[in-house]
């Protein structure tokens, strides 16, 4: 692999979030120092990556002046994905019909984060309504991969991932349905955690019972991801799926090394997804390091014969609920892939929906049973390296055709359908120097254990998580 790209930004931006929190609490730096560093770095790299097209500097300064003492994040600047309302800040959802939308109030998760010491400095780019594995839209254009700006950053949390990889922020909010924070994390060399539904905020007002789409933390290290998850937690009585804050912080759990690490490895998720040799080699090399360090890795066969149909049914139902009743002024601008998903939702029968509920229950029971024997299930995050920035989605893997963009992202389906937490952990690089990650799926509401396993693997692999200057191609 070629040498890691240099980092020429402010020194503070190269530190991990938990290190910065320590400096803040000891009074060695001020939150204003962090804002200055963050805005400086945004100015340096945004022309090359287009990760955070909306900057709210004035609002951030006002929030900082009202910062409460002794909070979890102590004044760290963060990004919020442009699918979540931030009061007084332009929130476009990546669609032309809402290009000038400025909500008066913030969504509950933003309020939780700000109460826990986060300072929102801007909104990160996303594909239209979050639908897509490549981050581009007609409002702000494309987000580029910092490791090679001719490549895409993944989606739909591509802006969040790129902002972390370049050091614009230390922590960035993401969301995940079909790998929307896991894929960008893998492509940009950062960590992305899809938590249990209700762990970090619930569904929207009209989709309050939605358990497939979740909010989650993204960071440059597992420790920072755990810290950010702690700041996202909090029971919301207005959300029917909200989970109580755990008695022990996830930051502490991430530092508790599990004994006799046991990993079940499914290289293609039971034939569910296609994997290129370049990606497969990176994962095998990483798991070999785990074995050399005393961990147990065993290949397992998963029964995923109904997974694709189940996922598509649940997704179609979700799109129908969320987007079929949008105002005409917004709907007329929606891209074809969104309308196709809504149409698929309308075509579903009662039997389709019943089959999906039965199938997901069977899969949950099977995977949960496997996780009594193993700590985590390891599999690809995505089967291909990041493609060209102007390619909406790839059409083949290993010469085999893909039907649509959901086929490209199939490895995200299992955690979404079963509701189990999953993390995208950087584990190496493909021959052309692009980062790649492994996906670890943990037990039901087992984010603490999942983070602990990921942290142990991170230490074994010893990869740098320093941000980089964009490699402009």
C-alpha cells in the first residue's frame, strides 16, 4: 500500500474526540479553540470534498456561549446529516423541493446532543432523502472521497464520513437503513455504528414505529464512537421505541476487553452478496491478525435465502409510509429511484408483509442463537471498493450483474432486518490504496459488547486514524 496521505490541518483536528474532551476538562484548551480549528479546516478542504455544504457559524457561537458545564462532549463541534432538522439552519434533505427549508425547531436527537455538550457547526451532505449509496443531489452536488476525489464517498452519510476523514469535525451524526452510515464509513476509513432501534432517537412523527431506519454515531476511532453514542442516548417519552440510557456508559464498555475473542465469519453472508477479491483479501488478512493474537475465527454458513425479499418488502413499506404523501411541490423533484421504491411499496400484498414479518423473526432467532456461541458475526460491509463519483451505483461485481443499487448494498440487510447492532470497522486497504472495513454484528441491544470487540480488533490491527488531506485526482 502507498503511504498514508499527509495531514496539514490544525493540530487540534488530528486529535481524537476523547483526547479533546480531556483537554477541555483540564482547561488546556477552550471550546472556541475547537470552533476556530474546525472552521479553518472546513475552509481548507470543502472545495475538494463538498462534505459539509451548510455551515452555521453564528448559531454555533451562540450555542457555545450558553454551553453548560460538565457535559459528555464538553463543547466539541459536530456535523448533523442534512436529513435531520436543526432549528434555524437550512435543512434540505438533499431535494430541490426543500432547498430553502429552514425549520424553527430542532429534532429531539439534536436537542439531546446539544444538551450533552455538542456544538453543531453544519449540515453534512446526503443523497436525496437519504436514498442512495453515492452521496449526490441536485441541491449541493456530489461529495467526493478524500482518499481519491475521483471516487464516491458512499451514502447516504457520505458527507459525514468525508468530514471525519478530512478532520473537519471529530464526531459526525449519521443515519442508517440500508448501510447508510456503514458503507460511507468503510469507503472513507472511519468508524460507523448502527445501534439498536430507539437507542439514539426514534422515528419521525409519522413513522414513530419505524425500527429499520436508525440514527447513529460516526467517528475516527471505536473509543470516540462509544463516546458519541453516550451523548446520543436518552429516553424520549414521545418515542414509542425509545430505549432507556444504560446504567454503564458505552465508553467504559468499549474499554473492557473481552476474553477469548470468538468471531463467526460469513464471507458472503450465506450467498446473499457478491464480494470482489480485493475486498475479500483485506478481510481475510485482518481476521488472520486476530487469530495470530489469540482470537478464534470460524467460518459459518448463514441461512439468508429470504433476506433480500424481506428487506425489500420492509423498505418498500417504509418508503410508502414516508414519501407517498409528500406535497406535490416536493414530490415533483424526486429522483426515479425514490419513486420506484414508493411504487414497490404500493404493489405489496398483505401476504408479502406477513411473510416479511415471519421471515425476519426466524432470522432474528437464528442469528441470536449463533451469537450465544460467538461474540460477533463478521462479514463484509460492502462487496466493492468505492466507484467513480459520477456513477450512481455499480452494475456488476466479478462480472456478475447487479439488478439495482440495493443489490450493491446487500451486506447491510441482515442487521437492518433483525434489528441487531452493527459496526463498520476500518481494517486495511485495497491494492489501489483505498480503505476498506469489516462489518461486525453484535447481540440484541449489545452495543457495549460490540464496541469492546471492535476496540480489541482495532488495537490488534494498529491502523492510524489520523485525518488526511484530500487526495485530489
